[in-house]
C-alpha cells in the first residue's frame, strides 16, 4: 500500500521520536562507576523536553507521563515520582512555549534549563515527602544536563524540519 507524500514524513518523524527515546533509555541504564554516575545527565527528560519544544503536535502530556513511568522503572525509583515530575515539566514547557514567538537556540536552552530545574525540584520534593531522603548529588546531574543540552539540540534538530 502506497502512502501519500504527506504521511511519509510523519511516519519517519514518529520513528525518529521513538528511536530517540530508546537510545536515551539505553544511555540511562548504561553502567558507569560511582563517581561518573553522579555526573550522568538526565537524558530521557532532555529528549522529552526537546520533543515537547519542537514537535508539540506529537509529544504531549500523555507521552511525558509514559516516559516518566518508563524512567521510574529503569532507574528503580518509586513508581510515579518521575512520571509526576515529567508531567509538570510538560505542562510548563507547553504553556511557556506558547509565549515564545521564535524558538532560537538560546531561548530553547533557557527554556530547557528552567524545565530541567523544575523537574529536579519536583523530584527532590517528592523524595523528601515520600521517603524522607534528600539526594544532593542530583545537583551535579542537573548541572551536567543543563551544560549538555546544546549537544541534544544539535543531535536531534536534524530530525525537525
């Protein structure tokens, strides 16, 4: 069955979105030594933020919830913590991207940095309330995520037209 020309790029884009999440999930579980593991960027959330910014038609709040549940299962956190934080990030990203007329690299970096900070603050609050634990080493991961955001932007932007 031949697809019309308008549906062909959509299927390629959806394949790129799914593939990027698969690669991100494999980077999340890749074994590192303990000193390097604290510096591991939050790749799944970074990829989620990218697609929320540049393809909001295909990636939304439900996708953020699903990615959060998958991240909870992959990282062995309490079920729903990362999902809740990812949904909050999705709401923040979608509402703030409405007010940005032209999404340049600098504005995307600032928006992604704010979303990453919101994600980490939500995780810290949820972990303090549910487990009574505060993991300060997550700040290193947050800083690495903010610094490495342009790399994610550079790699994934070629899939966005």
